[in-house]
C-alpha cells in the first residue's frame, strides 16, 4: 500500500465512517448528528483520562509483543507502517483519523444496537486480529480485546471523547514506536 493511499484511507475513515452512525442513529433513534458527537460533553478531563488510558495500554501492548511468541507472528500493522515509511506526524494524523472516525462508527453507532461485547469482537475482527485459519495470529487480538472492552465501557460511562482520545493515544504510541524503531534500524 502506498503512503498516499493510506493517508487517503485515513481521510475516508475520518469523514465517511461516521456517516452510517449518523444516519442510523438519526432515523432509528431520532438523534441529531451533532448530538452524537456530544459537543456538550467535550470535557478535557475525560479526554486526558482517555489519552492516559490509551498510552498506558499501548505501552503494555508494546511490552507484550516483545515476547518470543509474538516475534514469530506477522504483525500486519507493523509491516504496513514499515513498508510505507511514514513520518511521525503522518502516524499521528492516521491515529487521529482512526480514533475519531472509528469511534463514532463503532461506539456511538454500532454499539448502541449490538452492545459492548459483540461490537468489540467485531471491531477487532474487522481489523484482522482474529483468525480462524491461523489461531496463533489471534494472539494480538486477545491482547487488544481488554483494551477495546474497557474503551467501550468507558464510552458508556465517560462518553465519546474519552473513547476517541484513548483510541487515538493507543494508535499514536504504536505508530510512533514502529516508526522510531524503523528509523533506528535504518541508521
């Protein structure tokens, strides 16, 4: 995948992913799109809590994936990021787009109808972290599932901005670590 394509897909995630949630919640539940974004609940404390949670879980994940069992597995995101030779700002941009667009779609949209457990499993499955044909490849999905469950229940308790911030921070830490690792190994 080219860098231009992945940056374009990030924009699609930011702009297009929320649309099904906006449409479904409006026509089924009568909730206006602006209400779904929760501008009244834009709270710096919840955003900071989300960022802290995302960073902490990302650091735990980074430690876990250093274990020998993970080193034998192909990490799709790691390969993709390394192949694109992203800069840190590009990784941060992709992280923001994913955090914002995916959380509106999954937490504010799908989760309202399917509940936390099923939405969390679908979220991880869509990202390719569960594999029936290659069960070992599901190990990262198992590491990620508690994060997504906590993020989903956090959305229920603390709102959309907590979920967006946690997702963004998690992705940003992972992207930055992969990019920095690539830069160090290139030297």
